[in-house]
C-alpha cells in the first residue's frame, strides 16, 4: 500500500488526526503528510470531512428513508442529469447509481414520516425522468461508515436439554 493510501485510510477512520499523529503512526515526515493531504484536497480526492453522530445518544430524532428510484436514462447523459438534480434537494444526503431492480438509491432525512412522504410525493416523484420510487424507512442503525453503534454482546451458546 502506498503512502497516500495509508494516510487516507487513517483519516477515514478518524478525520481529526493531526499530521503529527499520522506521522507517529506511519513513521512518515510530517511535512510530507501535510502536503499529501493538501494535494488530495486540491485534487478532490478528499471531498470533505464527516462527523458520525450516534443520534440515539444525542436525542435528536430524524426520520431516515432509503428510497429506490427507477429512472428513464437520457441518450447522452444516462442517469447523470437526473441524479444530479435529485442530489440538489436538501432532504437528500446520498445518491448512488446501483445495479438491480432500480437505478438510483437515495438516503433522505426528514423531521417526520409525513415530511419524508411529502418529499417523495411532491418533489421526487414528479421530477422529470423519475419513473417510480420505493421508500423504505430505516428503523435502527447498527453500523455506519465502518463503526458499530452498539457494543457486541457476549456470545453465549444456547443450552440444549433433553
């Protein structure tokens, strides 16, 4: 694995690491780490920094939905224009082109079930190029971005008695 990959891997695990801390872990020069990070930001390899919040502990309740969208592809742009337009809505946090029974997968956040439903009915479904949607409300999050939200329970083998 090259130096840049090692630096990016550490930053993905903890974006708050300083160049000095990365240097201690990887035994690279601090200036080299700083210039690598700056270059990655300039080249849009690093698009931003993200704070993962456990909303159960924060007590701010948001409704999240995974929405599958079937799209009519365009001759020159395929799914890109529709995906970019969908991504402009503030309710949409993620847009991904996927394989399978639908074309796009979205993550949508709202204050209530009704707010998400209204977004789908009033903004998303009528959008030019959108053929159909399927909404799945997220009930509980166990893991996100590689981080477990709950400590693992101790495994105990079930006792079988005759």
